[in-house]
C-alpha cells in the first residue's frame, strides 16, 4: 500500500491524474486485511477469510514470514506510514490508538528470550512487543504525534535512545541494515524525523543537544536550538519555527530548505497542551473511482529510483555540527 502511495505521488508530480488516482486508491488496500474485531492487520487464507487461531506475538513461522516479515503482528499493526490518520480511524480514534501503542510497549514476551528469538531472530531490542532493531519499527514512536499526545512521542524517543543506543555493549540493538537505524538515531537526537519518506514533512521529537546546525547547501543552514535540553528536560514546552509560534508537532521541508531556525523550549514536565494544533498530514482521501487501469512503465520506474536516490543522497551529504 505504501509503495503504491509513493507511485501516486510520482504520477501527481508528472501531471498524470488518472495514474495518480489509480495508485492512490490502491494505497488503501491495507483496509482489506484489517480485522475490526482485533484492531490488527490479520492474514487471510486463499478464500479471503481471516486465519484463526492466531497469536500476533509469535505466529507465522520462522521470522513470521508466512504472515508478516521478520517482525510480528504488533509491529505491522502500524505499517501504514502514508496514512496514519486513516489508521487512527480504523482502530477507533485517538484514545484507542494511543492505548494500542501503549499496549505494544507494555505487552511482555510471554516466553523466555531464547524461545522468542529462536522464532523471531530479527525482532530484537524489545520494549514489550516493540522492536528497536528493525526498519518496520523505526517510525512507530513518533505516531503519538498524530493522535494528540506529542508528549508521549517525546518520552518514548528519549527512553529508546538512552536504552538502546548507549556507548557500551548495548549500543546496537540489532541488524544495522543500510543505515536505517543510524539515520533514526541521528535524526532523533537532532529532534525530528521523516516518518513518511515521500512526504516532505518531519515529525518533532525530543532533541538531545541544545544546538545543532545542518548544512543545507549553498551556504544555507538549518539550526535546531533546544533551550535547556538535558537528560531531565526532555519535554517540549513551546516552539517557534523561523520566528513564528509553532503549536503542531511537525513542519514542512519547504520551511527549512533554504535554511531556518527551529527553537524549542524544553522542560522536565510534559506540556500536554503543546502540539495539538494540527496533526501531521496523511494521504489524501480515496478517489471514489478511477477512469482506467494504468501501469508504471520502465522509464518511470527508473525516474522513481532516481528521485529516491537523490532524496536520500541529499541527507547523506548534509553536514551537521553540535
């Protein structure tokens, strides 16, 4: 579903409305495997019926690959990066959504570690059912921002960074695949993270440094100034972006593309009123119908990969100082 949302964004940029609508509609296909009785994405049999019995913690064979992939159903419950707003509605609203997040972090393994990891060897770095060690998990701590509890994102991010990315033997919680885990750490320590690659937006977390400067190229600098940030002062009290009061837990790339200043006032207690203005954006509504079936041909495939390579290369080439 997420991949097809990405295709819809490329088609939209190319001015191909029919293709954009077609792939946007297909990007809602995750709804077909959502089980409203459990609130999880649930595997189906060849007849399209949900498979029972099923334990979302363990089932699916080695690596859960029969039903999911490397991680269990608790992780893939949140695998709709492009449309978190719709996922909140499916689960039952903000309170049900944040309660489900809490439940994931608090649900125990239910067996010995060696038994659990013999079935799910990539599902390491556990905090309850959450796995800090694999790419499908990296965006999850930021999802409280979408449901009216940015302070919980700030708390979770700091806890995870301090628990799993220390300067000792516990400094790498799992397989560092292609730089994804390092990118999570670097972004999160600076104080923001791109939850939805393909959407030019960033979620605000809890910066660990009081001042970071990112070289945006052409002599432009994006500065993140976190006044009073410390181990204790992990909660955002207020924020300004380029001198303007910011009461939402996200910002656009266009706000910082030619340089800018994100200024956060940090404190030891959660300000539960900050960041409630507007949640981070989700996918556009599903088109009611599409005119025709379309396909992305080879040139567009290469164009898509070129866009992705250029996008990520721009981040790799960024220099930053603290």
